[in-house]
C-alpha cells in the first residue's frame, strides 16, 4: 500500500472534513483547501487531527501535486481551480466514493429530483425502529466518510488501483440483502453532484424517486446529462442488488429501456398494480416482494399525506422489507414518522394563518408538490437563484391556489413575468423578515403562508437550511 499518496480535499465543511479525517486515519498525505471561510467547528476538527488546511484561497502549488482530489458537492465544476485540476488530469472523486472504499457495510442509496430526503429519512427511521445498526449520511445528516472513519470494527480497504477514478475494488458480494454486511447499514441520500464523483461504489439497494429538470445550469442545460447523472446510482449493481424506482415517472421508465441494469427491479406505482414492488388499490397500499412477503396498510394510516408522500412511503417500505424488517415495524414507522425540517414543515399559526416552511423546495417540481398539497388560499413566498426553471407547470396551480406572491430574492424578473398576470398582488422583498411581514399583511384568517422558493438560496442565504431557519425566526417574531 502506498501510504505516501497525496489526497487533496476541496471544501472544508461536513463532507470535506469527513473525507480528510478518513484519509488521515488511512495515513495519506492530506491537505484541505476551501475558497471561503471554514467554520470554527471544522477548523477545530482539522487541527485536532493534525490535518493541514487553508481557507480563503486555493493555492495551486499545494493542490495540483495531488494524486487524487476529493471534491465536496458544493464546489462548482466551473471553478478555476477545478478547471486546472481537470487540465492536469488529476482524478476527481466524491466523498462517497472515497469513503465506500473503506467499509464493508450494506449501502442503501436514495436519489431523485424530489423526495430523496424524505425517503432517506423514512428508511433510516424504519431500520432504527427495527433495532438495526444503521447510520444516516450522504447529502443529509453526518458525513459518510466521518462515520466510516469512526467504524469500530476493522474494515477492508480496496486500494489496489488508488489514484484512478476507475480504481478501487467493488464491495465484496453479500450472501443476501437480508443478512447485511457485518450487521451495519448506511442509508445515504445521494445528490447528482455526489453521483457524478462515484465510479466504483456499489449501492446494494438503490432508490430513484423521480427525475424532473433541475440544476440545468450545471449540466450545460441538457436534461439527458442530468438523467445520466441520476442513473449512476445503478452503475455497479449486480443481480444480488435491488433497484427501486417510480414506474409512474415517464422519464425513468423511458430511460430504463435504454440502460442495462443488472439489479433486481422493484417498481412502485399509484396508478397500476405491479408484479413486484409496491402499488395502490383505492386507499390500500401494498408492498409485495413475493407471495410470502406482502405488507398492507391504508393510506389514512400514513403519517405524511399527499401523493408525493405515498410514493416516498412505498419506496421506503420496499427497501425495509428487502432487509427483512418486520411488517408491523414498517406499518408503525410509516404511521409515526415526523417530517424533516424545511420540507412542508408546519411552523406556527399566527392570527389564524398557517405558516409552512418548505425551504428545501429548490426546483419547480418540488414546489409543484407543495402547492398541490395546499387546501386553503395561499400567499406564496418564492425566489432565489434561478437554476434554469421552467415555471409553466406551476401556472394552473397558481391560478387555483395562490392569492398573492411575495418574491424573496435579488433578481425576481423571471418570477414576476411568469405569474404577475395570474395573481392580483406581487411584491418584492430581500430578507426573510420583510417577506414574512409582507405575507402577514396579505393573508387572512383561515389562509396559509407558504415558503416554497423554487430556487436555490445562495443570493441571500448560506443555504436552504439558513433560509428556512430565518423564515421560522421571522414567523415567531410576528
């Protein structure tokens, strides 16, 4: 093993620092570089582990001598340093790819344009309730690499071809999904950016919730590029693995016909009965793995209501049955599941008006689900950094449900152009406090104020969590 190989990590937040700690534990020459400021808690972790780092700059001489670069999801491909790294043909991988080399645990990966965070949280909730040794990470929760670094049992490292994105051995095949590997499960939310940096990672149970246009600015405005990114979750699966997907999604079903997917297929649908997977008949949800493995529950029993949450519950239920969670535990877990923060999160009722935080809705499709679930006249807070959005699919819902629009962003021209003829009132704001105050003035008892931005947050906020928390603070100050 070549312990002197140099690993450079771009990005000094959760993902990057986790990768750095794991690399240090494996005795590599590690360096962390962040163009911005590194948070104090992460600087402390780096210092305690004796890891060299820089912030506020990228020093070419300290980066371009890397044998391999681990790129955090937030580092844009178009950044000058990334262009220089690509020009030198230094292999670039994601934290997920790096960490997967060092664990023999069962990997359950969830991706999709929308629903992946809720579905990931559901799977984790079910397995946790079942008493499994399960950890939550990836694009949600803690760094996957940091958790691998802290694994107590010694794990197998696959380093035979380290230094090439084609390098690294695949996980050893498990006898079955039910048995797991060493009794440890990782439930990982995987963004398209994380998948782009995955080459040899084998996801044992892959879930694809849906695919609609998103991040088009990062994929050269070519939808097929984004589709290809999402399907990377299946790339190293074998016949022993499982691929769970929404068969009602036309993009997915069309793409499956073009792909050679080796994993066992478990589709889910609310429109038709499937031979194996999950389906809806009237108000009864059925999870069907084989004649001896069938789970039923009524839609009314689900903690999260709405069509999109039926899909999420189906996907999570299939995954849980595949690892042999008891039917009663699945039913109980789907009945008592608490929604995640910033996803259609009820904040408060003020003067008879309900305030809903859906800050995680950073694309059109996600906001469509939010608006579709509104049952009262709604003041819609929308805006941020547009990622190439096409707002046409929202127009009918806006006509039906929205009484006023509050723009929250630095450039609202596209939103105003799309919706100003559909609602009587559109106002512009540039802070969460101003947006909430404006929404409060425009709403009346029995109505709803919905923050569902449809855009990313980076014009006014650190991230969607920061946007959601500031919205909640503003509501509580009313």
